[in-house]
C-alpha cells in the first residue's frame, strides 16, 4: 500500500486538520516510512511463536468485593442540596 495525496487529503478532512502543502508531504513521508516498517515485520517467520498477552507473568490477587459502610437512602438524600424522595436532582448537562 502506498500513501498518496488523495489519502492524505481524506485523512486531513476526517481529522478536521488544515495542513499546508509542505506539511502534507511530511505526513505522507512519515506514513510511508511506517508502512515500510510494518512490511518488514510481516517478512519475519513467526511460526511457533506464542502471542504475547501480558508483558509479565505477575498475576493480580483481587480482594473479595464486600459492601461496607452503607448509608441509608434517606440519610444520603438529606445531605443533598436538591433531591426528591428517591433521587438526587442535578442540573441538566446535555442539551439535545
């Protein structure tokens, strides 16, 4: 695959960028270099190589998930600046 000017213009539009002609040429060169490196990696013989899932053999030892120090709903809602019988009331943050 070769990175051409049409692809750079499409990427520029998708990323909402405005590049100069010099910047487009620099990006095109960089992307072509990345593709060459990936093509080199594809030439390696990886038969018999297990995929790497984790970088180390260390395992996490998780603690048991136990609910502690519960606050009653009525007590929690009594501390709210604005609430009804069941919920906290908050300002609307998304306008549709």
